[in-house]
């Protein structure tokens, strides 16, 4: 038996308010240990609906926890799906106001934009490559609404995978001829290297994360539309940032992305 609609709504409101007030809360499963996987995604969907009702546009999809580095850091063992909002989009080289966030962390990610919609089940890397218009280097700024980033998978799914802001930059590249699994990624914080990875860190191939998202979306009766921005998940551990920090991420073949915090 799942949670009733009133409870799902109440929990979505709790998360929404935590984000708006940038005040951390305890993970939802502390109060609702009986929460199911469907409940978790239903809360995320109710959160999305609350934002849309206020005029927020949904501009893309995100995969979370797709690399061993991320799973180990957060103590979980399965990837997840979430959404990206219009207000989350920050220009390359832009500034993020940390006073609007709780405890931001930065992730290095490869982003895809599709020419054709993708619909699972059965979506695979080949279908993703055939449907891809171009890829972009990206940074995601996550900000769990849970105290000290402590959560379990159901709680983090409800919280839209800690999504907060994202930056895309560098060069939009066609995928043909690019060796994505061997693409090198170097993240620098204040001029020092803090993390490195290759594209293969993300489920063996970043396009696998897109296929996974199409298959997960299908199980909820949804598809990934053409033109949506798709974040494939952090390739390295997420790096904590505070006011005064500068992050620059270099991607082989794709150029770099940078963002400053104040
Ligand atoms: C969950 C969000 C994870 C990623 O790229 O793995 C995520 C978290 O670690 O707070 O966005
Ligand atoms: Mg991410």
C-alpha cells in the first residue's frame, strides 16, 4: 500500500518549502519508512507540478548516481531520474549566489540534446547515439534539501535528486567520431585539480545513462522529448563549494565550463 495523495502532496510541499527557504530538513523516510519507490517518484512528480503551477518550465531530464564515485560518496547503489528547471540554468562563466542554497556541491557531467524523442522500454546506446543532436560539457550544482546530504534512495528521488543549478558551456559537438568512454575530464577548484575521470565512469558510456533515463521514463508513461537537455550524472565525486570559490571543468574534445560562487 502506497502513501495517500494528501500525504504525497504534503511531502512535495515540505521539499518545495525547504528549497525556497534554503533550510535543510530530515529525510522523508524518517517519518514515512513505508514509502515505496512509486511514492518517491510520485512525490517528485507532485513537486514538479507545484513548480509548473507557479510558471516554472521544465527544460530537461537528469540522471543521478550513475558513477561508482557518486554511489560510493552517497552510500547508495542505484541510479535515479529527475528533472531540470528553467531557473536552474546558469550561463557559462556565470555567478551563483550561495545565499539561495543550503550546501552546494559541483559535479562534472556530459549533457546530451536529442534530435528525436526517445521512448523506452528497450532503449539502448545505439538508439541514443542515433537520436543525439549534439553533446555539451556541463556542470551540475546539487543542493540536497536534506541535512548534511544524508539520505536514502527513496528520499533523494523525492527531492528531485538534489537538483539545483546547471551550467552548460564549451563547444556543442556532434557525437560522430568522438570516443566518449575515453574522454578525459578534469575539475579544478580555485586553480587546483580536485577530481578527474573518464567518460566511462558514467555507466561505462554516458549514452547508457540517456538510455536508462528513457527506459525509466517509459515505466512512468513518459518519453524524453527532442530538444530537452539531458544531464548524464556526475563522473567524479561531487565537490563542496562556498562563496568565493571558482570551479573550472575541462573536457577533452569539448572545451571547458566555469562558474563562480559568491
Ligand atoms: C544526488 C544527486 C546525484 C549525480 O549527478 O549523480 C546527481 C546527490 O548526490 O545528492 O546529480
Ligand atoms: Mg548530477
